[in-house]
C-alpha cells in the first residue's frame, strides 16, 4: 500500500535519510524502530509531505506522492499522529476533533466523531475541555482520535508511548490494535521496541538514516542484535 | 458631563481596539507584526473619499466598495510583501511593513496631497439623550459598529470551521498542516480580515480626526492598546484599547489638556511594571 524506494532527505547539507526503502502492506501494522536521531520521524514527515525527499520515490496505493503538499496527502487518506502529540492546546477536545475532519464535509464528521468516542470514551467526557488541560495519555488519545477523524486508510504514528505510564501505554496499544482490526493500516515508530514488535507484523530497524535490519516481528524479537540493542536484553 | 467624556473615551478606545485587533489578527495567525495597519486604514479612507467626493457615489455604496478594497489591500500586502519574506526572520517582515507604511503615506500624499479633508460620518450629527445620559450619536455609532464587528469576528472564530482552523494555525503550524489546513491560505485570510477591520476603522476614525496622510499614526495607539491588554490576546486588544481611550479622554477633564498625550503611555508603563504580560496576557508556553 505504501512503498518508499531509496528515499534520501537532506536538512541543509546534512543527509538525514540515506536511501531508505520500506513497504507497508495493506491492513498491516509495520514498526519502524531505532534510536534517537536515526531518522524515524524524518521518514514519517517525508510520507506526510512536511518535507520532500531529494531523491527516491514514495508511492501510496500505486501513485507517487513525494511531491504532494500535506493537504493533498491528507485527502489521499494518510493521517499523521505527530511526535509529541501536537494537539491544539487552546481548542476544546471537540474542536480538535473537528480539525481532524477539516478535509471532510461536516455531516460525515458527525458520524466519525461517534466512532472516535467509541474508541476513547474519556474524550467524550472531556469534549468541552481545553485540550491543553488533558493528561499526557488523554492528549495522546486525542491525537490519535484527531487523526482518525480524517477516516484514513493509513495512519502514521510517531512514538505514541512517549512519556506515558506503562498502564496507559498498554491502553494505547490496545486501541492501536483495535483500529488496525477495523481495517486501518498502521506505520508505527517506537523506541519501545518490545511493545511495538508485539503488535506489528513486520519491522524495520533504522540506524543513522539507513535501514540496517528488517524482518518479521517474531524474527526481529529473536534477533540477537535487536534483543541486545533495542530490547535491552543480555545476549 | 463626566459620563459624556467617558462615552466619547470609549468611542476613541473602540478605534484603538480595532487597530489593536487588526494587529493581533495577523500576529496570532502568522507571528508577523504589521506596522502598516494604520496606513492601510488611511489608504482605505482616501479611497472612500475618492468614491464619495469625486465620483459622488452614495455613502452606503461607498462603504461596501471601500471594504472590498480594504480586503483586497490586505491580500495584496500579504502576497506582495510578506510572502516573499516568509522564510526570513519575523523582524524582516516588521521592517518591510514599516517601509510599506512610509510608502503608503508618501504615495497617498502624492495622489491626494498632505492636506486634511473633512470626511462624511456614517452616523447623524445630533445629540442623543438616553435617560440621564447625554451623548452624541457619533460616539454611540462608533461603539455600536465596533461591538457588532467584534461579535461577528467572535462568532466566525468560535463557530465556523475556517475560523477554528485559523485558531489552530496560530497554535501549531505543523499540526494544522497535518490536518490538511493550508497554512498559506490561512495567512492570506488573516491579512484579508485584518484589511477589512482596517477599512471599517477608517470610516470610524476619519470623521473624527479628519482624513489626512498622518491618520495612520493611530497604529501607535493600537500597539499601545495591544501591549497594555496583553500582546496576542483578542480580549486584551479590546480591553486595552478601551482603557486607553477612556484614560486619554478623562485625564484632560482633571488635568491640563496637554496631559492627553502623556497619561495613556504613563499608564501603559505602569501596567507593564505590575503585569509584564499585560492585562489579559499569558506567558507563552514553550513545548519541551
């Protein structure tokens, strides 16, 4: 469904992605693992059109999207849950969700909002509150809910577990699975490799802008190097 | 008598509020500071004057045509001056608008001369008696127009999708982009609305102070109002503007008239010493 081929990205003269290729099959969960600064977020930003690759191609459902604006890409059916959540702190929860459906007619949005509240009942209780007053976990739920409002075919998630208590991380991952079962494809960035590989079908390890290891999730969980470096296990 | 002074002070304050509101609109959406806000109003004033005095069009038609011009002026400023510098530091845009302010002033002087012209008021020139309060229709008209405009702006920003998206853009450009909001179009829209506000301000200011190329200097009071109310806050812009206008009008009632120009700024300094963020201002939150 999504295919990156030899994508290269520069920040000024710094080459942040050095020819990254990866594939996300339809209805799957694919995990992108790696340490800080490996280029995971950069890869996601290039998919959602926030930055454009210098070379290489990004194809979604068979069409090249690497020159599209973020606006076009949202309309194509890709939603991005950004790093650090990036909700609108001075809009209410409802308004945040409404913004998620910016590209869609109002009548459809009303129906989708009920589904989002189904996934996240807490957001319904907090719907009139300013989003900035929510807890970290609730803000993450809002960020995911907001992305769902566009009814995407593919969701890009940038570190949804960052800074959350373990119990909340479990909840979030449950919901990610739920969303996936409902038919949405997910590309997930995580530092919490253990959690990510438990729900993912396939994984890629990114190191200093290159894919160094890829394979099925169980295969990666068994890989000595991955176990040592990303799962913190003694070899 | 005092109440009349206060009411005309509120009317003056409404004008400052409109200036402050125009500045805040652009600042909130784009983080740019538009020094030419006052001169946009001045130019709209002269355009209205031309329609009215030279082409002899009826005043309501002049009003509508001028507001269309004001919106176009805001869009043109954004497209011609701000957009090319969009990747530069915000300070560059400030200097560009400062330059634009001087150019607009000189160019208007070239076309219409630097003389003062009487400007027709939208409101009848007569006294109003509301119970014990005596005041003039002009002041009441200014206050009412400002209130209606503010109500419309409030409803637009609070309840429409596009208005909400403008607020979203002001909170996070990146997140707004990811929602499919075009940040560029939002910038243009903020300038267009700001242009509209400056056009309405022109119709309110010009009858009071006469139309001249110096009229744009009212932007200084607009800045003072916006800063006193809390830079970047819409309610702050309104409260700051009205307090400034009332102070300016009431002070000469008790003190020598020369004090008029001093009091508002003395109070501004006082407010900022006690509350550095202004009356309604809040500390800017920085994300870690």
